[in-house]
C-alpha cells in the first residue's frame, strides 16, 4: 500500500465507510480513518500479483480462496481494512461487497510510507481480531516475515530471504517460488548494504593465516 495518513480526529464506523466514494481508498482502525492514496508502486503490485498467483494456484485443491486488494475486510464496526492479499477458508465470510470477519491469512507488502501502518497499527489490529497468520513482505532487501498468533499476540515464526522456502503455519504444503516473487529490476544506484558471510583479514582462516600455514 502507499501513503497512510489520518483523515480526521472524528470517530468513523462501517456505516460511514460505506458512504464514501468508491474511487478513494480508506481504512478504518479503531474508528480512525487512514487515507491509503496514492496508488501503490509497480514493484509493490508485481509482488502482490505473483503472491496471489502462486497462493491461489495452491488453494485450488483446498476449500480456501485468495483475494487481493482492494477487497474490503470488515473486522468490526470500527475496523475496516484492505489487505494487500488475504485468504478466506470459511466461505460464509465472503459477502457480495466485502469479507466479514478475520481471514485465515493476511499479507501486507510494506513501503517506506506504510512501514509504521503495517508494522504497528495493522500488526496490533490483526492480532486483536484473531487472524491466525500475518505475513509482512519487504520488497528490498527481499524478505518475508511470518507471524503466528499465540494467545493475543503475534510471534515471529520465521523470516525468509529469496533463497529460502517460506514455512506457513496454516498451509504446511505451500511452496513459493521466491525468485519469481522478487523478480523486478532495481533502480539506478539502488543498493542496500547487507551483512554477508566472509573471512576476516586476521585470525584463523584469514588469507594471511592461510598463507603463513603453507
């Protein structure tokens, strides 16, 4: 998602939300309204689209179904969100206009603008609503974090880079092609310094020590 800013200090509900223009994107959390415009970036949409393709393909042999944003999810009268991707396993939750109640899985692809919104506001809301599993996807550096609901709080069950297999607690046989999910070009000059395995220039195993041992 893109920019998340509070609309007013007033208290809003599902009834208010239904009266707002369809061409605007809003979310309500605890009665506070958040403006989710402008539209997401192409990189964000590429990740969401590939995740939906792979998860929806996997779910063809299950009773569950995957939905992508903008799909309204009503968690309470004061909590209405549009997750980037969600999975519903109880088909009675699927209404004509929205999803009623907590999905089985929710996925959010973060950006600089939505970092706090996804990691704080939604993190607490999804736990409070009883959503069993929450994924936070970071486009670059490539990372998928899987959070499992234990009691009233989320616990990180695993973090996965592009060379690893995501382990879902809800869908054990789900296998994602991580390279396809993160298959997008980097912008000119875009580079993130990352800690990598290497040999120090001193001590056992260093080039100098190896040379001295010969």
